[in-house]
C-alpha cells in the first residue's frame, strides 16, 4: 500500500473515510438564493417579472432566481433568464417612437429622437 503511511495511520480505511467526509465540496453552482415565485409566497424574493418584492425599481437577473437547482451546468439556464429579463424590461419601458403616430415623415421623429446622440 503506502509504505510509511501505515505507521502514522494504522487504520487507512478509517483515515480515508474521515478525509472524504471533511474534504467533500459541492460541484453545484449556487442558485436559488433569491427565489422567484408567487408574490404571496413568503419564501420568494422576486416575483415572476424578476422584481424584488417590496423594493421599487430593482430586479434580480442571475442564477439566484432559479427556485430549483438544475441538474446540469447553469450557464444556459442563466442566459435564458437574462434573455427573458431583457424582454420583460423592454416591454415595461416606454419608447419615444411609441408616442407618435407611425408616419413616414422622418422630420417629426428626428426632431424628438436623435439616434446619433448615443454614438457620440
């Protein structure tokens, strides 16, 4: 087996059992710390629109909103949460283009919204 090692630890089976118990770490990614669910459920932190309950204007968009730990890697589910969150946020925001009728008259719209201001 392991020469010299058995002198230090006569019962190697017991030694390895103890080491295994002490050295075990989770290979799971941490999720679920800000559980998403029914707003009336006291165990949830965010509602289905990812808004933090009781705090206006704050959303959580990461793996912590997953109420159930996925069995595999959380990379793709986290990307899906972010994509859905972007859709939710876009739907909740008003846009300057929605305030005006959709004419083919570019001058009215260009007066209100300068698309180049975001590039300079």
